[in-house]
C-alpha cells in the first residue's frame, strides 16, 4: 500500500510503511472512545505518537491528551511528563484530603512527589545549591509544579512578630489565588518542617 501511494502521489510524506502502521494504530486506539474522539484533533501528531507508545490504558491516554490541550505541551514537555510518571504521581496525590479552597479547583495542584532530574546536582549538595539550581532551571521547575504557578522571588523576606525570616521560594498560584511558600530541606522529612516557613 505504501508503494502504491508513493507512486500515485510522488513526494508525499508520511505514507511509508511505519507511517501507515502508526495511522492504523491511531485509528484502532481511538475509534470506539467517545470521550477522547473529539479531543484528538487538538494536539499534534507527534504528541499522539508519544501518548500511544507511552500509555497503557485509555484513562492514562485521555489524561495526557487533556494535559497537552490544557498546558499546550511541546513534544519535549510531554516527553518529560511521560518519563517522570506524572500520571501515576497525579493519581496518587488525588487521594489525600484537600482543603475546601483546593477542592473548588476540581483537581489537586500539589503532588506528593516531584521529579527534579533536570537539576543535575552532585550526590552531595546543600539547600543553597538546590535553591540556586531551581532558579537556574525555573522553566523546567514550573513545568514540574504546574503552569498555574508564577514565580515571585527567592529568599523572600517576611517579618513575623518582630523577627525576620526568609522564604526560600515564593510563588503565586493563579487557580487558588494565593501565595505558595516553598521551604527547601535536604534529607528525610521531619514533622517540625511543617511549622517552618
């Protein structure tokens, strides 16, 4: 079939054996899915190929298609989310109890875990090194957090009860319409971290 198409339409691209196989797989994957069918035209063919090869279930494919539409992901951004298991982390985070203001958003903007492989830090590093690496890689960091986060400042100075404190990273979340303070800590989580800025 590929040969016949090439002969009938010389110079046409994408209709080689591999291209035709992918088109067939695309059709078979989505033909009976009434939820996803209207969405498939809203993302690029390249992103569809990544989703089809990287997802195991219809729910996972739908999740990534909707995420691509909402966040307008490039191939590289989608690849990163697929490789870091964003779907699994998101599904695990949905199970935690949320405050009322977060429930109104319809989804939890915070994950239980974040993947920061893009920081390229040595095995031994300090909190200051982590903060500087996050600042240098802010675009990837915000992609990992979620695009509703807007970076405000690092080491943001606040005064509480006459004492000065510094917030490692300060963000604004557009959906929640509130500030989000991130305190960076190295090592295993300790309960007293909750009460600190």
